[in-house]
C-alpha cells in the first residue's frame, strides 16, 4: 500500500480537466482524470490515499450520486465539489452528504490546494480510523457467542451475578468468560470494555463516519 | 329669346327677320318691331346652329300663323324702308341689319315695320335698272309710304338722293356704312339726310401688321376690277402713299383671281398682304369681298389683313375695322329718334363709327404672333374657350370632386399616419415585452450560462496557475507551456462566444426585418440551450432542416420564441425519470410556410387549458407569470405566422410555429449536421 496520495479529477469538460491535472501535477500531486462518474466507477481506483475533485454537474450519475456510490463500496474517498454555478440547494445537499469542500469555478490555486490538503487529511484520518476499527471488529469476531453475551452484559453495566442469573450459568463461569473476552479484546478493565463497545457501535453502521 | 316674336304672331302681322324671311321665302314682308321685343344681343358664332334652328322654328310658326294676320291688321304700323346696295346675304348687310334691328325702338301702339329692299349692286345697276327699281318702289309703297328711309352704303345713298324727291318727298334719310371721305365728296347733303360716317382708314390696320410682323419689308395690296373695287383702290393708293418710306407697297389690282392666288402663294418672307376684298376680278368673276378674301387667304404664303369685320374667319389675321353692326346700330338710333319726332337737323350725332381691332386667334397662332401684342381692347375671335368657359358646371363639379377627393386622400393619409404611429408604438411595446421576456429567459438560464462561462474561465485560471508553477520549478518544459497557452487562448474564445450569444439575446435591439435562415436559428437555439438541457438532465434533440429556409424578420425574436417553447418543454419533462426526459425540435417545410415543432414527452396539456394557452397571464406553473406564450404568439404573428399547441398522439405536447417563407427561395442546399443531438448523457 503506497502512501503517496492519488487525486481523482472527474469533469466532463476536457479543457478544464486537463488544466486541473496540469495544475495538480505542477504542484507535485499525482492526479488522474475521468470524463464522467461512470468512467470513474468502471475503473475502480486502487486502494490508495487520495481524494476526488468532482464537478457537481456531470452528465450521467451526478457528483452527489458518485459520492454515495463510493461510500457504499467502502471506498469513502473524501470529495471536493467544483461547480460553475453554486446554487444553495445543491451545495447544502453536497455538504450534508459529507463533501469536504464546495468550490466555485474558476477556483484560485491556493483555495484548491487547501481543499485538496484538507481532503487528504481527512482521508488519512478515516483510513486510520478504518484500520483501528478493522482490528476491533476482528477481535470481536473471535468472541464465542457466550463471550459476546457476557460482553453485552458487562457493557450494559451489569454485575457478574446478574449476568449469571440472566444467562443461567454459574457466577464462576461468567468470570471465566470475562477473563477470556478481555484477553481477546485486549482490554484491561471494564471501563476500557465500555469504550470499546462504544467504538463498535459507531463502526457498525455502513455509512462513513460522522 | 325668340318667343316674344313668335307669340306676337297671333295678333299682328309678322315679317320675321333675316333668316325667317329667307326660309319662309316671304322676303318682302315687313318686319314688325315692338318696344317690348327686346333688342337681341349679337349671336355668338358658337351658338349659330341653335340660332338657325330657332329661326327655322319661328319661320314655320310664322307661315302657319299667316292666316291670323288680318285679325291684327287694325294695329297701326310705321313702315321704315331699308335700302341696301347689295344682296341680302352679304355678311356685312346681315351684321348691319342686326345692329339696326337691335337699336330701333318704337312705341307699343305704333310698331315699326322694317321693309327691306336690295339694289343688288354690282350685279345689277345702270340707269335703266334704277328706273325700273324706282317704279317698283313707287308702286309698292304708294299706299303706305315709309316714315324713314335707311340707306346702307354708298350706292343706295346715291339712289335715294337721285329718286327721293320723285318717290318719297320729304321723307328723312338715314345713311350708314359710308366712308367719311365719300360723304365729304357728296357734300353738301340735304339737311334731312343724316347719318354717322364711317372711317375706313386702313393705316391703323397696316400699323398693326407692322407691329405684329416687325420684319415686314413688303406690303401687297389686292383689289378688284368692279366699280366699287376701283374706288377703293384709288382711296388705298392715296392712303398708302404715306407708307412708302417704311415699306415697299405693291398693288395687285384688277388681276384675274388665278394670277392673284399664284402671286400670293409665292410671296416669300417679309411680306404681308392687305385686301379690302373684291366684287369682281380681272376676268369678270364675281365675288363677295369676304369670299374673295377667303380664297386669297387660303393661298397666301404671308399673313393677310383685311378691311371689314365680315372678313374675320375667312383666314385673315385681322385688322382695325369699323363694325357693321355698330353702323347698323347708329342708324337704328337715329331712326328711333326721328320716329319719336325729332328734327333731323337737331340730332347730335357721333362724329364717326369707331374702329376696333379684330383678330382671328387661330391666325395669330398660325403666324406665330405673340398674343401679348394684342391690344387689351381688341376683339379676339375664335379663341377656343378655356375649359372653365366651355364647361363651367362640369369644371366646377370636377373641382369639387377633386377637392373632396383630395380631402378624402388627406384624411386617409392622416389616418394611415395615425395608424402607422399606433403600429410603431405597438411595435415598440412589443419589442419592449419581447425584451422583458428575453430577460426572463436569461434569468432562467443563469445557472447554465454561468456554468458555460465559468467552465472556460476556470480552465484558463488553472492553466495559468499551472504555467506559473512550472516556471517556478525551473527546467525546460517549453512544449508544455506552449500547449497551456494554446488552451488558454481556446478557452478565452469559448467564453467570449458564450457572452456574445448572451448579449445577442439580452440586448435591447431595434426590431429587425432581415432575411435569415430558419435552420440556422434553430441550430443556434440548440447551442444556447445545450448547457441548460444538461443541467436539467434532459435529452434535447435538435433536428435542423437539411435545406435553407429563408425567412424575413427578426431572428432574435424567432429564437426567443423557440427558446421559450423548449424551456417549457423541459419544464414539462422535469418530473419524469432522467432517462425519459426527451425534447425534440424539428422543422417541416411546406410550400409557403415552414413549421417548427417542439415536442416533449411530458404529461401534455390539459384539453381545457389548450384554448387559453396563449392568452396573457394564463399559466399552469406556480411561479409563472403567464406571459411567455402570449408574447411568443405576439412575436410569431408579427412575423405573419401562427403558433398553436396540441397533444401528441402518444404522449406529451406539441407546439407548432408556422412562419411564412420568403417567396424566391433559392434552395441552396446546405449540409449541416443532419441530426444534431445535444444529449445530456453524452
């Protein structure tokens, strides 16, 4: 996994697309151009850090559609929208859908680079978050069904005795499961278990974070 | 005018007048004149036929009334003997008698009976003839001797002077038409022989001729061979002697008429002819002076001047002449005075019958004499009456008609002008509305227009930034910089093209009437709306015609109409799934019209809305003003076209814009993209 980010430029206007690629190239970014969202989706980007510069008004599936499609595919690249004419409705929709930025053409170099940087930062953060979550999910997956039930009980703040009573097992057995799952999840205290449970809850929905 | 005379026929003997007498062949029947018979005015030549007709009628009535004469015999008439030297129908006599007749006034109960006698000189004459004639008069007037004798011209005066004592002693004599020099030679006349002398001097006529023809070098005088001709000749020779130093005078005296005519025909330039006429030529042929002059004037190669007013109309230019009618009038006045009881010696008479310039207008024209040279008091004969004189009523009617017509025309022009102004105002208003409508369209297109402009601008800026970075990074990357500059230039042109189109659409321009190609206009509509169609995710299918469709009008307005229709169509499909949003513009060519069809696949127009669609303020859109289609209709109709809407057989609405084609279609085929589609899906 290369660490060098790749910037995807999706704009149907060849002239503008070329100009943006030139500019990004001159600034030291690696960039790749697509004439449409379809073209971009047909040629799935490698799993590299990066972001998407997307024309809001594209033929075919719109920029907003693309953003959602990427998220569904688990490639939640941050998106910076570019538009020739910003109307309130589409900008609100874009920001709600998690756009990093919403730039109006013609766009100043600094503004563009700042937005790109911000997007890459977010991507990095998200990647980091996604990495941590993956470990967590893996560990959680190694729990047996009994251990999972005990975990839920603990994170719900119940006492061992209560858990034993609800699950119909001896208190000793509960303690055994508890030691086992804490070791599997790499937690040292009940409080830490609670934090893990919270993170898991956050990661469970398929939507990108926040 | 004749009616009083005719009416009087029932109660008194009627002798008619010259023509009635002649026609009724009752030559010697006396003419009865009463005071209430108004003096006739002279008959204008132009009314001669009417005069003749009336006279003929009078004659017939006179003839039929003859049996009634005895019943009127009780009225006492006063006979006046009128003795002429020549024949009855000599024009001079006719004119003289007219004057005489006019001037005689008599009391109601003693009407005058004019009794005419003619010596018929020079056909008849000599002592034997005179004797017989005297005997005839004696017998004829034995019962009723004349109260006055009128002697017209020299021969009759001579006769009267010789026979009066024998025939009608102490009856006063009035002479007329006799030259003052002859009278002087007869002097002294008896005290009861009176009259107004005539001045037959020809020098005024010659002066006139010399003034009218200033280049005259030669005066040719033609006289005859009869006794009176000889007398006149000698008078003329005497009188013309004074002119010898101014002009060469040549007499053609007593020549055969044939010779006279030959000589006159070959006069050449610088000559004028004068003639008192002749009674007889050198071969003994008899003429009346007027007839002889007529013959001469017909042959003469130089303008001819004459002696008597009776010559006017025979072909002479004119002359300064005493009028026979005036002579007759003077005699008639004297007769009236005498009948009223005046003493012959006590009358105050004019010294001479005045001369007047008489001219024949046609001859003036023929000889090129300046009309302005005619003295103001001259009597101009045969001048065609002016239009007003000839047809006074018709002319007035025509003038009135012209005036009315003119007024009507002015009124109509004013009305037309007013209407034109109204039309101009309407046109201005229409242009204003059209402009407002275009502004509205532009407002609707703001988003796509901004996109279209910002797209190249964005590219330019990014290219410029890239170039800057490349330059900062150093190294030789000229090729890249060159292609960047080329792209910048291309994008700049692109942006300015959009602005130009926008300006065309938005500018408040004068309404044009220029030929343009409908296909081109449709094509441009496609270009203008491509971006908007993309924004709305509508497939806009433009199908311009393959051939040129020439129209005359304002292409911006026509484009505006089409843009309006297409935007409406795009509105109609906005609620459909993206892949079903289709709008098609196509053009059909007819014989005289071209039809643009704008078709959508939306829900169509409700049938109840169809009739009201083009009315102002009718709208189905929540935010619509309802002006777009009404303005579209106004604009199309201003181009002589029609706009209509209907629902397509399948689905959606069809709007048709029919526009008249220019007549002389040069069907120059132009190949354009046969099927140009601006499809938002690329």
